[in-house]
């Protein structure tokens, strides 16, 4: 998260000359702005701020006003400085910034990610989950359980919202269980991450944010197909 904001959706119609103003200014309507809206999908070495950030039409109508663009610009400037200081691409800054560590060489990447997860866990969380893009995700629990689950190879069209989809599905699956996340077995944690990975992968095969999120039945069908392929490839 790089900023908190509370401006409502304020859409100016380009055709009818009228204004759609949805919502009121209440503290309860505060929402978070994620760092990833500053990161272009297919271009490294670049941060995009202000009114050029990645957002849906409706979301952009709420964050296009000047106070918010100030916050986005400051976040982009800080990220650019951290990127140069650490010698890494802007998309790799977030985890390094949270743990105050330097991003290592590719050969030490996996060890570093686990170290960062443990560092975050030391601050209080009983479970830390780190998404690794196409490489999948890492689940780290306070009982020293460490589960890394590989991602799925799909024909990507648009990665917008993939992280939101992953954590939305993971949160839903956890809420359906009566057991605290930190007490899940390795197999249970692996199944949860695999399902969330599948949902996120499917979301990248379609354009849009929430519109690209798959249904539960689509995720189950995708996992069945992947399991069938794995069985017949061995």
C-alpha cells in the first residue's frame, strides 16, 4: 500500500454533458492504493504516477484528483530512489523495502524471499504469504512450516488484478475453515495456495480487473485439467 484515500467516484460523462457523482465523503469509505498500480505490466525500469496509473475507469474517477496524484507522485519518487539504491527493477522494490534488505543475485533469490518472509513474521503475523508472480507463491507459518507452490503456465493477456484475485480467493478459502491459518498442515496450505494460484493464473488470460476473475467452477475445472495433464505426462 502506498496511500490511503477517500474521494468518491466522480465520473464526467464525455457524451451527455452530465456528471455522475457516486458516494459521499465519509471516513468509513477510505480505501488503499497498492504499489502495483505504478508498475507497467510489460516494461521494466519505469514507474507511472499521477493520472497515468493503472486503474479501471471507475477507480480512476476517484483517484484522478490532485491530492491523490501528489501521494502517487511521492510514492513513485521514493520507489525510484529505492530501486536505484538497491540496483533492482521497480517491481522488485516492495519486499526489499518492507524488510529493509537488499535484493540479492538470482542464485540467492529463493533463500532471500524466505528470509524476508521470516523477517515480516517476526513483526507479529502468524502466517506470511508472498506472491512471486509466474513463479507461484510462498506460505510461511509460525510453526516453521514453509510451503512453496509453483505457478501455472498460461497464455497471459492482462495481469491487472492478478494479485487481488489471488488474495481474494485465499481469504475466501481460509474463511470457510474453522481452523486458524497458522495451524494448517502442509497439505492443506499447499491446496489453498494452489487454488489461489489457479484463480490468479486464469484471471491473467482475460482483460480487465474484477471482470477477469474466474468463478469457483472455472477454477475447479482448471485444476482438474492441470491434474489430468500432470498424470499423463509422467
